[in-house]
């Protein structure tokens, strides 16, 4: 990986490591606009202040935008979510493997 690619990856990971950032994106993955209240309910356990902070950061990063109907992922955000699409399958295998280790 080149130093530019490494820096870009680190920058993206820093954004996504912020508490609830991935969960906010994941809640918007279906492409339907969500109001602030609905998004807060979809994420679960997030305070309004934290949600505002995450939305602001994700909007500045070009991953989320606000339309007339609420918050939506941008085409760039949708591309990221597409690339994270294998996460549920991986998570299922990982949890099953962890359960076997605990047995």
C-alpha cells in the first residue's frame, strides 16, 4: 500500500471509529430518508447531541446529506456501504467461531 493510500485509509478509519459513526451509516443503508428522530431510533442508544455530532462529521466527509425527507447516504456513502456489504456474513461466521471456542 502506498503512503497516500495508507494515509487515506487511516483518515477514513479515524472517521468510522468515532462512536456510532458506522451505526448511523448502517441505519441509512436502505437508501430511504430518515428524520432525525427516526434515525436516532434506528441507531438506538445514541443521544441527540452525539447524533448531531456524527451527522455533522459524516456530512462534512460527504457520506451523508439531508434531503427534504430527512438524512440519506450520498453516492459516496452508498459506495462505502456496498463495500461493507460482506460484513453481516463475516460477522455471522465470526460469532459462530467464537461460540465454538467458548464451548
